[in-house]
């Protein structure tokens, strides 16, 4: 042994990985540093500068509501949007993300009333006074401004990059002017009208609600079966009996004063029944005759504790010919109650007859209106009453019940049901009563039940001819057909909603929002004057919508051309869904850095009836098409058991907590690996699963960084690369196609899964494992080592940039660790992959080689487990191959290198019975044997040439040659 060899520390002669990139990520500490770095360098501005002149790709941000800290739904939504905009930016587009906020509406107004007035025992000011109204609106504006700032910082902490210095806000003066302008376009085209219909009404909040503002919860209702006496008529001789009644069933007893008709179905079989026995405390007595749907007669009799006998069938023609008296006629309900055929009537529940109160239900209203002309011809009063006011209190249109309340100011049931039921019992008109637990609409803000009530409101026609042969409905339906939906099921869902929806009710009886800035005469006709409109919009742009409520606004806007006494200034507020549905106008159209229409809208599945819906209607009404080309939908986040998250259950996962404990990139990895199109689950176990997956991925990146510390940037001609390196380039070619197509299809899980599997299975457990020996031990001049470094460099560049939209913090840290002089990985483009990297034939060959390798690996794993070997380098297995294709693939291979053994022998034959086999790889058997020779002190391979170089007697010939080369380069010691 030479003196040099005696002094040599072989570990210091190896090219082991060297990197400052820490194994422990410390994301909760590192990520805020990167957020600060991006802010200081103005990454957003640099992204815009780098993309100047490129084709624009625009994702228009659906505005979150500015009234509280972000929750997990916000995090999911914003991460998805960020990944989309980043992925297009890194693929050659100018992909500018402009965040926005929905600032108007009841939630903020309600909070101001609660915090600034109710909590302090102060009375809410009289908002009819202009000064008080404007002051109150300022309080609402300040509240929204506060939460916009808070939410913006929380979004940035998630890694979101966008124009947070110049977001769009629905309460900006220009925005308010544009929203008002869109309303006036609709008014000028004749689509806006004032009508009286039953709409969803929040008694607690004193305003009309849209379907998107309602959620359904379990609710226990009073149910009643009510007798409507058949009137004596010449056309219904068979029922000229004072004891014949039609029986209806309803879950809203309080609507009986609003009853004006009974609906039946010509498709249902009805019968005339006589009571034979009664054991109830109230209700029908023996001898009374009642009409029911045959299929519901027994169930109804049981409810009333009666025995029936069927006298005969009752035809649809007979039903159409009869009329009834109101059960409370003596209280003032002296009108005739007709029977109307209705498609909405079934015999699934109740009696087969539907109580029809056009003041309190959409189907009731439509059934009544469909028959108005016929009813008027029959001398029936068709006026629709207003039995309930905005406080849920009975009016004079409910004689005998004035002052009773359907519900109180806190959303609790009032005395209306009890009073109506009592009156029916007193008049022997109650057939039966009960209780029913069912899903009932509640306001999503107050969480209190709503009612349906007839009230004058402002609507947009869905079916009025727009002078071009189209209607708003047909325009919207065509736009849906022209839109790409991801997932595709969203198209049918939105289509069904548009097909069925009633006219769009725009008015709200509140204070904080853009007003319905029109003037109407006594007939409800809207003033159409472009000069008036121009004055309104100019004022809104300069002063905001507060200008509408200022002293003298009416005279200011009408000008000298109109007599102010002939016009009423409408003071209702626009539905906030109209606000958000108009955001495309003042964001996409008015900003030169964006474009109209948007490439993508992305929101939760509830937005089919919300933002997707209102944006579609608003744009179709004013522009004839949707403001988007693609709609992407995500589901909701449940806990790990699939339950809805709620504070009461204690199962809420807050994004702030996840970021504090694990980091935003862990949250982002969860989003990327979940089926976000469906409802997802999240909890401690799932977070830990993502932490584990992240750790493996990070370690793969770390190993590449450490190995590339020895990279000198040399390029190796493709023709000179070993097969294994060519195989890895082929995999990059395949992955590049998958990644690009996945980002285009918004299939992030497919990308994430492919890249994680590539890192764990193909890199760490295969390619890197095989090449560690060459990378650590080969001489500097080794082609194998140099080629591997060149390919790992390309693998690093590809995987880190591909992952950058998904894991912006980790990839930025890795990129800057590798390239300290770089600005940011997020200013890079995905690498262009040469077409000649594709090599399907080589991939097929290596798929066969890896099959054989899997059998060898399986055999050695057992040897290791049974402690017959410590590492695979102590083995020299004999591999028996009878499969011709597999054998051909192994020809000319350094298979011991591929299997990381010191030697290997390939034999044509079945092999001994004791040999190891895998059922899934037929024609291969492995006899694991120990390697013969001496263990190299440097590479740990067991070879017969250890000591063949007298200068380095402890190492193999390969390692001795490497040491001599290192010595010549002055790299020893």
C-alpha cells in the first residue's frame, strides 16, 4: 500500500451530493420570506413585462365577498385559479390575474346594523333622509375596505400572484357607473319592467332574495288538509249536495287567506268518497262526501281517523266544471274558488289537489296567470291580493287575520298558522292536521326561513322578443351550447336552470349597493332618455352611486326636459348578483391588460345558480353571448368523514392553521392531488398524507440539487448518450405532452400524480438509484457520469418548472438554490422538448428490462430481509429467462448495473424450483447468490479486481483509475 493510499479518505474522493437546500422544508418560516421577496422585486410587474406582446389568456376572478377571513373554500378556489394563470404564463401566454371583490349587499349592511347600532343600543337612522343614507353607505364602504385588505394578505400568503395593488371592486366609482350602465342598457331595450309576483322574501332582512341567496335546511312545518265546499252549479248536478267538498293539503297553513283556486291533474284518477265512520276530535262527520285522488284516499282517511267508502269516479271534465267556496267565506272570502288543470299536480303526496295561492308561490302564480282570460270570462275576480307585508304581517287582504305574523323579526314562527287552523276548526273546514320535517328554503345570510310573498319588484323578462327573433332565455341557452364546461356535467346543470328559471327579479329593499337608477311613471313605465342616462352615469363615475341618494338628485338627473312631478325616482337597490354578473364589463372590457370575453371562469358548483348564471344572463341581455369561453367548476370541501365543515361540529380546517403548521405548499399539493371537480375531503390525516408525499418529492429535488453541484454544464450529443439516459429523455418527452395537455384540460391531479410517480418511482427508485454509482465513483472523464449529469440537469429544469404553478414556494427555493443569479422560476417558460427525444422502441425495450429487474429486486429483498445480504452489491444473482422477448431485451446490457449488483449472470432456462419468481412476470426466475471477490473500499462493489492497481490496493480497477485521474487534476486530499 502506498503512502498516498494510506492517507486517503475514500469518502472525500466521491462526488457525493452537496447542497444548502435543506431536507426539512420549514415552509411556515420560508414561505413568508418568499412572499416578501416577490413583493420587493414586484414579481407581478416583472411577469407582465416579460409577457408583453404575447397572446393573452384571461381567467376572470369570481369576486369573493369582502366580509371575513378566508376559509378553506376560498383557499381551494384561489389556488386553482393561481395554478391556471401560472401554467399559461409559463407556456407562452400573457396570463394576467386580476383579483376582485364583491363589496355591496346585505351581509355587509347587516353587519353594520349589528355592530354599529344594535350592539350599541342605537336606533338605525332613517335612511329616507339623504344625508343619513349616504353616511350609512360610507360605513358599509369602510367595512368592505377593511376586509379587502385582510383577505388580500391572506391570498398572497397562499402564494397567489396578481394585481393586488389594482384589483377590481364592485364599489369603485367607475364600477358602480358601469353596473348602472348595464342596467340602463337593459332598461332602454325594453327588458326591464315592474311587476308583482310572488318572490322569495326574507322577513328578517326585509328584502327580496334570489335563488342564489337561498340554501335549504331541515324545517318542521304544520301541515293541514282543508275542505273546500263545492258550490251548487247547474253544470255539476251530481254535486248539488251541500256536503261535498274538495280536500287540499298544504305545508303552509298561513297561505290559506291567499287561496284563490285549486289545481288538479287530468292525468290523476279521482273519486267521490263518503265518510262512514269518524273517531276524531274535529273534522268530517259520517255522511259527508269528499273528493280525493284515489291513490291518496286511504292515507288521507287515516290522517283524519276516518273510514271511507268510494261512491264513484270523478272525471277531469267534471272537475273542470265545478267551483268551490272558500273555507273562510264568512270572514270576507266571498269569492268563487275555481278548479284549474295544472301540469305540476301529482298524486305523490297530499290529496291530489293543490291549494293555489298566487300571492305565495311561483307555480301557483303561473297557473293563475295562465287562466286569467278564461277566469275573467267566467266573471271571476283575477286580482292577486297582498295578504302579507314585508314584516310577515297579515294585511287587510287577509280579513279576519290582520296583524297576525307568519314569522317575527328573528325568524321565529309567528301566530299565523295557529290562527288560521283555529278558524278552520271553528268552521268545520279542517279535515286533518299534522307535522312534516322537510327541506325548506332559508336565507344563506341570516340562516332563517324565508316566505314567498306577492310584492311589486323590478324584473328582467326572460321570454320577451328582443326585436331580433331571440329572447334572453334563447340567447342564454345558445351561449351555454357554445361554452366549454369542465366537467361536462356543468353544462346540463346550468341549461336546466336557465330553461326553468322565472323572470329575473333585480330589486332589493336595502341601502348598500348600486341603485336601480331609473325613473318610472304611475303605470310603471320606465323613462327612456339617453341624456338622463348620461347624466346619471357621469355622476356615478365621478361621485359613486351615492349621487343617486343625494339631496336634489331627482331634479339633477331629470334636468329641464322632464316634469319631476310625473316621475318617481326608484330607490330599490340592485341584486348584488347583477353587480357580480356585470364585472366582466369594467374589468375585462375596460382594462387594456385584459380582454373580453374571458377564456375561463372558475368557481364552486353552487355558482351555476350564482355567478356563472348572473354573468351569463347579464352578458346575454346586453351582448348576446356569454362573457366566458370555458366554465370550470370545483366542489366543496368536507371533513375526513365526508361531513360538511361547521364550527358547531368542530371539524373546520382553516387554511391559516394549515399554513402555520405545514405550509401553503402542502395545502396546494392537497388541492393538486384531489378530484377537485367533486366534493373533496380534508383533515389531519389527509394533511399528513400530503406532508409525506411532499417530503419524498422534496428529497428527490434535493438529491438532484446536490448531484448537480458537480455539474459543469457540459452538453452531450444525443447520439453519444447511453441507453438509460435516452430512456429518461424519452420519459421527459412523454411527460411534457402529458403536462401541457393536463394544464389545458385543467386536470391537475393527472399532472401531479404523474410527476410525483416520476420522482418517486422512475427517478429515486430507478434511474437515480442505478446511476448513483457512476455519479459518485466514476472518473471525471467518464461518459456515463457526464451524460447522467447532463440528463439530470434537464430533468431538474423540466420537473421544477412543470411543478412551479403548483408548488410556487418550493420550486422558487429550489430554482434559486440551483441558479443563484436567476430572478425567479416563475419568469421561466416550460422547456422546449426536442422531438428526437421520443424513442418508443427504446421505451418498449426498457419496459421489458424493468420487468426482469423487478424479479431480481424481489429476490434480493427477501435476501435482505432474511439478513443473508446487507445490500444488493453483495449479490451476484443468476437470472433464468425463457421468454424470448425478455431475453432479447437483455442482450448487450450491463444488467448488474441496472440491478445494482456486483455481478449477474443471464441463463437460458427454467431455473431451479427454489428460484424466486413473480406471478406477473412469466418466464423469469432468479437464484440469488453471493458475489465472489473483495469489497471495494470506495464503491463497495464486490469484485475480483480489487488491488489490481498496487497504488490503490483497497479498491477496484475502475475506482483506482478514477483516483489516478482525480490525483492528476489535483482533486485528491
